C-alpha cells in the first residue's frame, strides 16, 4: 500500500492544452509541500497530457466524461482528502496557508 499524502488534487481534462500549464504551474508550491497532483484525461487529441506530465505526479487516461474522469482519478489518489479542480480555474493565493493551518 502506498503512503498517504494530505491532499490529492484531481484535474479532469479534455483538450486543455491552452490552459493546463498555467493551472498546474500555479499548483507547484502545493506539490512541493506534498500535495499530490493527478491529471485525469478523457482522451484529448491535443497536447494536454504531454504538457501536463512535468507538472503532475500522475497523468492518466480513462473514459471520457467528467464524472468518469473524477472517479478514475480518485481511484488512484493517495490523499486523505480530494480536491477536484477544473483546468481553467486557480485556487486562491492563500490556499496553501489555509491548508497548513487547517482553516
């Protein structure tokens, strides 16, 4: 059994090459603190997976459909908690502080 992490952020994607790097780059400080980043792709035909790979702990491919992708990502996640994030959104700048303080 793999070691648990405090939080897994699961990002369902489909043809998100225009926004995925910005989304994942914004999450790198959290990743450095031990947060797991999972990109769950639904069959992109663009460079989404290729662009995501350096910024994520796991990039997986599965059945298309947001709920399917979220479930597939959750199925391999090691976090005590899951956060599902759209590729075109960003967490607030103070999210890492809130995470550390348990607020």
